[in-house]
C-alpha cells in the first residue's frame, strides 16, 4: 500500500474523530440544559420534603467539591473538613444572630445582615485553612491526615465550651436568610408562581441551586486554568512539579485556602438546612462522610464529587421517610436499623464495590459509557483499515531500541 493512500486513510480517521467532537458537545449541552430546566421547575411539582432534601444535597455538593479539590486534585489527605464546616456555620450564626439567652446560657450576636454573615463565614473558614496551610505544605499522606484530624478535636472542644458563641452542648438556632430585603422565610413576603405558593423550602431550593451551580462552575474553570494544571501536577509528583517551576508550598497553601472556603460555605448552607447548629453536627463522622462522597463519586472529578454528595447526603433522609416500607429499616424507637445506620451500611458497601470494580467512581462509569460511544461497536468512529494498520507498523518501530543502541 502506497504512503499517500495510508496518509489519506489516517486523515479520514482524524476527520471522523473531529466530526464526533462537536456532536458530543451538542449532546452534552442538551443534557445540561434539560437537567437545569428540570431543576428550575422542580419546586412547582414536588413537595416540601424533596425540596428540603435537595437544599441539603446542594450544601453537601459545595463541601464535596471543595474537598475534592484538595484530596482528589492535589492528593493531600485531609480529615479536617468538619472543622471548616463548623467555622463557617458558627460564624454565620454569630454574625447574623441576635444577642439573647436560653436559660442560664447567654448568647452573643452581632445582628448583621445574613449575607454579611455568610461572607464572613466563608472568609473565616478560608483564614483557618490558610493558617493551617504551612503545616499542610510540609506534610503529606497519612501524616497530613493525622495532623488535620487534630483540628476536628479542637473544634469539638470549642463548640462545647465557647457557649456564648456556639450555645454549648444545646447549640443555637440559625437566623433566617435574607438577601437585599427579600426574606427566605415562609410568608415574608408572600410569593406565588404559577399558582404555587413559594415558601421557605421553595426559596431555599433556588438559593442552594444557584450556590451549588456557581461552586461547580468555579471549580471546573479552576481545574482548566494554569493554576489548576499545576495542582494536578502536584498530585502526580511534587518533585516533577518543582522541576517544572511550580512553587509546591505556595500551591499547597492556596488549595487549602480554596477548599476551606468551600467548606465554610457548605457549613452556612448546612446551618440554614437544619435551622440550628450543635457540636455533634461537626464530628469526625462528618469528615469521613465527605471523604466517602469524593471516593464514591471519583477522585479528581468535579461532577463525580457532586454525584457522590447526592448519593450519600440524600440517602439517610430518604431512608427515614420510607422507613416503614424498607426492609431492615425501622422508625425511631422501633425495631430494625435506624435510617442513618442503614444508610452508612449501604454507602459503605457501595464504596467497597467501587474500589473493587470501578476505582474511578461514578465519574468513571460515565466515562466508560462515553468511550463505548466512540468505539467501533458504537459506530461513532470507523475502525482503522488494514492498510492504515500496516502503514503505521512500517512507520513506527514495534519495539523500542535498547539503551545505548543507535537504532
């Protein structure tokens, strides 16, 4: 077969692949548009339980994306995510809460607008991450995990003893959110859309959807940028990153800052979702749950982190709602497993199965389906002809020359 024929064949293959790329982009755009439309109209058709569950999921997605930037993208193991969530939640409650008292406990509060409280919570969580970043920059692997674990115990001690700010063991209520005079409470002001009354659950749904979408968009663009590529280089090899001119310690500190700010924002959304904060809400178990989210979803994948957060954060709530019809799951005070325990067993099993059969997580399953659509069996791209194969084998040696060989 002549060289010109082989060249034409390879050119046709490349052209076929180029024609598939725009088609895949259009399909992805259509899927995203349909999903966004469904999320926008959901409050018109679903009841309050699913709206509040969705808001809790949106908050978990923000926190999972932040942790995935740290663990999945740069390879820094952290068990302190619950601590940064607590910083964000407590800051919001104190800055936007009013002074008062519950029994003998006197609570302080600045009474500032909730938007200010949210911003302060995010900034203080980022500051806490920045203060811890010099330690994180000098440790790696299990040593960093153990060091970050200490922050969780410090946070638990502060939550239980700093009663004027946190409310102590009993916690304290989270103030309702408002934005430029628009309140997210039930009837202040009254709001009807398409004949449906938009109360607190409907309004918080849109707030969570916007924040989660913005967090997802920022993380995707960050990973596509030059700093994002530098962070991925750190995960592969710190030595290689240093040789390529990446300031390893500086980038480690920056990603810890960004991750903790994500966690602080997630903590604010958690406080709004529950309506209050308590010390047991920010224990080590919460950090483990967020690690489970990103492992199940797929380390290094922003979309995978969102899927893992959806699976793990929604499961206990769904189990609790349908405890009377699910096997082995019982209601509070009844027989069977509690909803939270059953959910932990199930997502623990899911993580084991993912590690055994699909280490890339849920994002890896999506990538496998995409690759299946591009293989010869899917019909998207034709298989190389025998002429192209024979030509490629003559142009490129089948074996690498031995070291020191001149051929």
